C-alpha cells in the first residue's frame, strides 16, 4: 500500500510549480484530480519548453501531469462552481498557484472552502506572497532567479549573471509545497484539523541559497566572487571546479593541492604548499593547463584509487549507458487513455525498500469528467 492511498487531492494549479507538487503526492499514492478550463485546459499543455510535441501537446505537460485525472469545469460560472464545491467538500487537499486574490474573487478561498470542509488542507503557491508591491508581478522562474541574486553564483567571474539551465525555482517551490502538505496531512490525521499552507517562489529561491546567504551576513557583507575560470562554487577554493581534458571534462571537488601536485606529477602546483583561498585563480589556471594534456580516463585511473573526489562529466547519452544509472531502473513507461505511451522518470523516493511507479500517463483534457460527476456530484 502506498503511503497516501485514500487521500484525495484537488489541484487547480498550472505550469510547473504546483503540478510538480501534486505529481509527488500522486507518486506516493494520492488520487489527484486536476481542475482545468474547458477547451484549453492547463496553459502548460501548449507551453513548449522544447520543440518536442508529444501526442499533440507539450512535453512538459506530460512530464509533470502523469498519474492524474482531468476534470474540465468552468468554475467562474456559479452553477458549475456549486457543482465543484461538492467535490471540494470531500477533498483532503485543495491546492492552486494562482496570483493572490484570484481564488477569493471566484469564491474558492481557504475561508470559503473551510465552511464546507473544515478539516481541509488548503495549499497555495504564489510568486511573491502577499507583498503589496510585488504580489501582482509575474511569478516566472527566470525572473525569480534574477531577483534573488541566484544568477551570480553560476558561471565564471567575467560572465555576468548566468541563469540555471532548469526551472529550478518552480521545482523548489513545488517541493516546499509538497513538504508543507505532508506536514499538514500529519496534523490532520493526529488532530483532525485543517491547515492553510503557503509557499512563495521568492522565499523558495532565497531559502535555496541558505549557505551562501549565511556566509554573506557573517563575512562582512562581502559579495560572492566566482573564480575567473572553472568555477563551480563561489565560496570554495581550488581545485573545486570542472576542467577540460583531451577528450572530455573532469570534475574535481575538495582536495589537497600538495597531494594533487604529486599524484598528477604537476611541478607548477608544488609552489602552493596549502589550499590558499586567495590563490584559487592561479591554482585553477595551472590545473586547467595540466589536465588538458591527457584524457579523462587517464586522470581518473590516477585519482580514484587515491580516493580523490572526482568524476567524469557525462552528457545524457553517456549517463544512460552507465551501469550505475541502469541499475536504478529510473525510467518508466506510462500510457495515456488513447494508448499513447511515453518514457519518463519515476518517483525517486524509496519507502520500506519499495520504489513507487505507475503506468498511468497524463490525462486528456476532461477525460474523467463523467466518472467524477457520478462519484462526487450526482451521488
């Protein structure tokens, strides 16, 4: 039995942040009913993060909405909203990621839902919370990365701000919402009480930088400084970084420079008797020049037996061929109601030795309307 079986989640959210949270709940066994606008559905159905069209819709929609049901209903219409409330009255979790004020205007706020479902866990993601000067701004991932200084940690010193290559703030906010929901469900089970769970992308992006922000406030307010080359962490000294070799790239984490100088037979490194932080640019420049003289496998054969923290830098094609990846059995095939099948990742969480998978793909818009109406509204 999956941990969240028999829990009902009604999810109004769109795009990535909210749906990624309900995806994790679905992986753990919850029944997730996705509320969508008739005709168009979740905007993410047509929001392409790549040029890949899967069964007529965007790849990102299929990725984060597998294992869910779709209920298409126009809840702005009073009659349909009244029908929807019959479903919400039986939900364990109601969640959304609309801007502040939207659910209040349509009569589906936490206070309204509590009247028909006192023990509900009501969860919401916003871009900036209820801050009066920010709440109406678009809560978009790149904008949040930029506004929270996250873009000054990646890349090299002279690169300017560099965004991460994933919608990282969306996913962080989704993970935080899922955590809050799980804590609230525990309280619901113990104390039989409802809870309002609120997460903002702004706070998630700031929390993500807890290490660097703590350093800033306890280091005289000095801004993080990336190394000139081979940067991988603005606050760590050499050799921490990624280096080009003759045939690829090698990642080096923390390590003793004197030890490395002997192992690599690098005479130029021997002038540095310790890992002096202020000399990290000079040390990295020497390492970069030296490591480029041999291929990655040559260096790994020297460094790994000596317990130096290092790794080959893989692309997707190389990663998926690795035995270490294959034994994880991390890719599952799921199927939509029309028979369309696609490969995607599974839930990474293991409980009592069991990983949780499901062959149920993403829903067609409104595919579950009849069953949901009969089960919750016309009953």
